C-alpha cells in the first residue's frame, strides 16, 4: 500500500514537472529585470539587482504607432518584435509582442514559434491567415481576417499571414506567451541553413530534382524580423 502511494506521488510530481516546463517559468518575485551585461548564463536572462532597477526598465519608446519599412525584403513585410532583449522588464514574465506591417501582396511567410502560442489582431486592412497541424493529419486551417478580427496560432505549428490586397497595406499586432518565442521561417531554415543541408537529402524529401534544390539554396533568404 505504501509503495503504491509512493508511486502515485511520483507520477503526480512528474506530471506537475512536465506542466511546469511546457512554457516560460512563472516568476518567483514581483519582477526580474534583465541584466543584459551580466556574464552569468542562465535559461533566460539573469536579474538586475533590485536597487538598480529604474522605471525605464519597464518602458520602451517603440514607435509602434508608425508604419514600418516593408521594402527591405522580398516577402514585403516587417516584423517588429518587442521581447526581453529590447524591454528588460519583460524578463521572466512570459510575454512578448510584435507589430507586423504588410505591403500590398506582402506576407509573413510560413514559420513557427517553438516556444509560444500567438494571438493576432488585425489593425488595418485584411489578411489571409492559416496554420497546419502536426503529422500525420497535416490539416490546414485558414481564414480571411478583416480589421478588428482576432486569430490564434497554436504553439509550434507552421503558420503564415498574407495581405491579398493589390493596393492597400495591412497592419497587425501579435501577442505571444513567451519572453523569447523564437521564429523559424521554414524556407530560410530548409534552403538557407549554414552550412547548407545536402541537396541529396532535400531532393528526396521534396521529391524534386537536385537542380531545383541547388537553385533554391542559391537564393538569398532574407529575414523580415527586426
């Protein structure tokens, strides 16, 4: 009987531990302002001494009310991310945000956030958005969003946003439940890795001729994140 109780207790602790590491850890104090100059390396950023914390540690003049430049890359979008590296007061609070600008026919190409769920709100224009579920189903969910609409992209799933208008830009705000959500742009990661993935591997994976893979790897894969 005692051994059964001990086993159940261990299982319960394991389940609690799994839940605890499923997202950013909860803060154990009011705040932990990031000390970006500290030589200490931790999972996240070390805390600044409380006596050195200033009000500006929680403030950033981010100019998110102003249009961002969408001409800097071929996908014609601009993601302005506000995370703990830019706003130290976000450290350990498990949240970040981004303004995303889309030129006419611009897109935030298929990508994934390995550490965060994203909730997107359209501020201006319209966006065609979607995500794909994991193997084996790979079910595709898509929706046309208009100004004021909200859409959720589950953590880790490949998703995108596309402005279908030929003459009007679009703007969205995204909130993510991690201070460092990460972003893996699929095309950049697969065809623009350093060093490159062997073309034999990619040709078989995508079931195309190696010349197609070589051509794709020769392209300049740009980053639309700031």
